[in-house]
């Protein structure tokens, strides 16, 4: 996997034919921006500024012998951006629905995020990967695997979600655990649709 990024949000090395859009969604402070930076730049910075509106970056992924391009959109989780955030969800092919393993409420609030995302993209089939972040904070963990399984069972039975969730993975943006694996799982699901 190789990433590229420039200020205008355009791949400056070649013309873009088709770009698949992936949205990073969830409550503020759960590590969405850190996951995005880990994917694109393979780095982690402890001090991450608050996302205002959305952050965009681009990444290339080789699947089989074909190279695909993905636009990552990390949307702000603060309530003050609720009126505009759906604009960033439109035309998305897939989402990393992120919650903090040390914050039970961040998992509980994902149901509304998922429903909003699926409704905005109701004209197509989308893929959602549920991501439990901050695996490195094992001593502070508040969300158990049984909590996640209960959430998945309820979410997948919701008529508006309609089995859009393709799986669950636990990650650490701090040390990079499962970040690339999760992105690979989601990108393959998007390409296969």
C-alpha cells in the first residue's frame, strides 16, 4: 500500500480515473484523524488538532494486480458540525465506523452515526467496518467483545442498516496494530460490490 497527499486533494502524479470514497466516522476524540494519518503517512502524532469540518487525504491500494485509489474523508464528530457532516458522507462507498475501546458511550452513539450514513447513501450498497480503536490502552478498556457482539447483533437487525456492516476489528493508531488490515478488509469489500 502506498499513499499520496497534496494540499489541493488531487493526485499530482497521474490523472485520476475513478476514486472510491471512504468516510471515517464517530465521536470526537476517538482517534479517527490518527487512524487516517497512520494509513496515509505511517506515523502517529500525540497532539492532533481538532478536525474542523473534514480532513481529506488519498491513498492507493493494490488488490490482486490492479491499483485502486481511495479518498479518505475524516469528518468532525462535534455536534456543532452536525448540519454539514452529511454533505461529507454523500457518495461514500464505505466507512470506518470508529469508537474508543476506553469509552462505552462512543460505541453506543455509533448506531445514530451508522443510520445517518446508510440513509445518506441509500441509493447504493455501502460497506461499513466497525473499528474499536485505542487497543494499546488495555488497562483502561471499558468495551468488551461481548458488548461489541451485542451491538453488532442489534445493528444488523435494524432495517435501515440492512447488513451493511462487514465486520469488526480492534486497532491502535498509536502503534499501528491492525490499521492496514482493517483498511484492506474494507477496500476489498468496496471493490467487490
